[in-house]
């Protein structure tokens, strides 16, 4: 472990945050961001989505501090300042979602070495929700979990789904799984899409927050997923549907205007999660944590209320 860069000029976070390099068990270097809190009621692992990075959740660190929690977040392998496996650094690639569990394990080792306050809790967004659910099923020691738009399925038209699976599978066998998935490329979404009609947020100020981070530090940004990532993601999402929900208390926040993840598996799982609650956020897109202030406040209030009940 050693100190890593943290771009304070764009994170809008408490000034005492620090970043560190960690090595996963397979030698891949990832970056974590840590905001301690004296007398914290616990530590929240904030698990980002695909393309995201530590600085994006600086404001979340402030929200959690105000509610009494320390926060640890991560640049997953292949994004942010973590090691990227392909020569094309803008391609989001992973061979198997099991690799992300090595990142989770490294975070947990770090947390214990740093003696961060227990209990441990989880907030997980999009792809982070897929990784987080697998972590709960593995029995990692989280007392409660809060998800936003978890990627428990990928939104693909029904007629295209068999084609997507076949193409991504063939790409591995024929050694072109490093190519971009159809319809994607090297460009960063928040720098290419206009605010009007975007699929992430309805809040112009939060949209600008994300854009300014990408403009100031392009090394944080990522483009579309590779065919290899698509194959791995489809495989993992399907595998998770075959497993029962864990006993860990959980809530899911889902924007009514969600257009990125498949909402079907979310509704299906939350109807049978023994201690689970599904909250629908009116007028919100994919990123509830990047939505208007009232939506963000409601989520952090709900999540920390759940955490406080499960100590």
C-alpha cells in the first residue's frame, strides 16, 4: 500500500480525504479513496458503476460524514486510475466478473489493516450493484446494503439478447473480445452527450459536476465496454438470477426513468428479498446519487436509517 493521487480540485469532498494504491491478489493495482470520520458509526463501502472513479463520489463522502459514517470507495480494475488491461485505455474490459471480487477482497484487507470502524455497510451503484450482490452472496461482512439502479440485468432489446450473447461469446473464442461492443466506442458519455435527453440525471448542476471532472482529468474517463466485458457481464447477471437473495437487509433506489439497466431482474429479486425494500424515485434517471438535491437527501437518509437499525 502506498499513497495515490486524489484530485481535490474536482471532488468537492471533505479536504482530509486520501487515496491509496492497493494490489489485488492477482497483482492488478487498484486505487481506493478514504474519508475517515472521528467517532464514526461504521464504514460505508461505496461501490461505483462502470466508467466511474473515486472523485465522482466526493459529495457522497460529505453526505455520509454529516450522518456519522466513514467512507471508502474504489477505482475498479480497468477504470479510473487503476490498471487498465488493454492497449486501448478507453475500452472498459474485464475477462471475468470474478476479477472484481479480488478488488473487493483487497478493499477488505485494507479496511482491516487501517482499523476502520465497524460495522461495515455497502452503497452500490449500477455495475457496483452486481459486484456488491456477489460479495454479499459470498458472505463478506456487511451488516446492510443500499443499491442504486443495480446492474442485475443489462437493458438489451429482447430480439437482440441472443445475438449479443452469441457475438460476445464468439469474440472470446475468436480472439476479438478486446473490441468495443456494438454501438459503443472510445468517447466518454458525459463529454459527448448533451444534457437534454441524457440517460444519467435530470439535474443540470450534477451533470456539470461530472463534465468538469472529465474535462479537468481525462485520465479518469472511460469509453464503451469491450465485447469481453459484455460477455462477462451477461454471464454474471444470469448466474446471480439463479441464486437466492442473501439475508442481509437491503434497499434499492430505482429511478422511474431508468434506461440503462434492466429493471425486470430488480423487481423480481426485490419481491422475494427477505429483508429488502424497493424505493421508486419519481422523475429520476439512472444515477440517483447524481440527481437533484432532494432525491440525494432522501436516499442518504433512507440508507443511513437502514444502517443504524442494523448494527
